[in-house]
C-alpha cells in the first residue's frame, strides 16, 4: 500500500509526522500509544487496521509528539497538546469538508475535544477503547498498577531484554502470538525514548474531558472490548452513556488492539462501515464512489440537498445527479429507502 508522509508544525512549533492513504470519505485517526508511520505498515498488530481503513476511506493518521516519525526531542506536554496536534494535521491536510474522526484509546480525548470545538467540521465520531478521564482518576488499584509500570519503564525500557517493556505491552494484546508480542515490544523501543514514554504515560493520567461529553452534537459510535486489560470496559460504557444519542457496541475480546484473526475484528469493521455508510453496495456488488458515499453520509444526517451541496462544495444540481446514481446502484427509489439500504445492506 502506498502512503504519502508529510510533516506539519503544531502551534507550539513541534513537528508532527502524518500520512495519507486510500480514497473515499475523509477519516482522520487521532494518535494513540504507540505508532510509527513506517513500521506499522508491515506490523502484525496494525497493518490490518491500516489496510481496512485505507481500503474504504481517505485515511489520515499521525504519530503523536515524542514518538515515531514525529519530533522526539524537546517536546512539551500540556493539557492542550494532543488537541493542537490533531488540529494542525487536519489543517495541513487541507480538509475542507466534514470528516470522520476516529479516536483509539487515548486518541478519544483529542477527538472529543475537537468535535466539541468544531462540530461543523465533523460528520461522525468513532471511539474505540477510549476513555474520558485518565488513570489517575480511577480506583486505587488502577493507580498503583500504572505507577508500578512507570517505575519499570524508567529502569528497563531501553534495554535489549524486553521483559520490562513486556510487562506493559502484553496487556495491549494478551491474545497475541509470540510474533505479535515480540513485534510490539520492539516497536516500543524503536519509536520512543524511555524518558518520553514515562512522560507520555504520566500525562495521560491527569486528563479529563468528561464535562464535554453531554455537549457533543455529532453522531457517535462507541466500541469497546469486554475484557480490555488496558482501559476497562466501564470507561467505554461511561463514554456512550454521557454522549447524547451515542451507539454502544461491546466486542468479545481481551485485546486493546484488535487482532486480524479474532471475530471481534470482523464485528468492528462491519460496525464502522454501517455507521459511516462506507460499505454501501447494490445487490450486484457495484460499490458507491467516494463522492457518493460522502453524499450518503450527509443524507443520513438529515440534510437537504442544498445543505449537502454546501458541505460537499458542489452545486445542488450535482447533488441530485449523485443521488440518482446512488438510487440506481442501491436499487431504491427514494431518500428514505437509500438511507435504510445503507444502514442495512442485507
């Protein structure tokens, strides 16, 4: 798969590396622990995520400050850093139409903040394995675990022996093979320095965006693994219950990062396609074009043709032409039938 890598500069002059691949509605994935734009393409942990998302969307992702291809030295961390990074990547990508935002784990924090601040720029919010408040706000046992992990990171993160890193990373993919766990351990060493790893984990503890959740105005899908060992499923339920109208799907998995061979991954993919309308096809399998999928997303949001045209940057007549093509492909005769078909293609 071909990707294009770019460097953006955040408001505090930190350089953020981001990549773009695929075609279709724009989907921006906020950064999470830990990624590397180049290594992830061949990884047994992340490559199926990238393949799926780039296969259905104009997929944009980035390495968070301090790791991967982004700036690693002299990187400030404060409460607004992750939101600033997401904003600078979106600006650098030149996105002008409403986009889908995906927040995985810690990425949910930046996505919630962005959707609250810029609701007119977001068509859908997807939160997987996310949380509204960091580990320092949870129960005493959880706080003690994180403090113990940070001490192990200080002592042994950069060593050749992966035992110190594995104490942390094995929680991300407890169902992973030896190859997957070994790869994740090596990724940790390759993409972030020990002191930065501790700083990032510590910074995650104090965050809290829970006050924003009841005020979100964007269609939201929340997914969470039932037996997630990194972020308890109660955090996902709390997100869904606090966001007006949010849909919640619980996935039967132990993995914080869903693996390609588990049934939960298939459920996850189908849920994303149905929620965004990106998987719509007619009975003969003729796929909608990226522009047609975008039109259907806006149509599903209840917008009239004039508003769809304004948001998509096209004329109202062009909207009608696209809708005619969509109706033909889906085998339907009205807006309401098209929306139902997209939501339930079977």
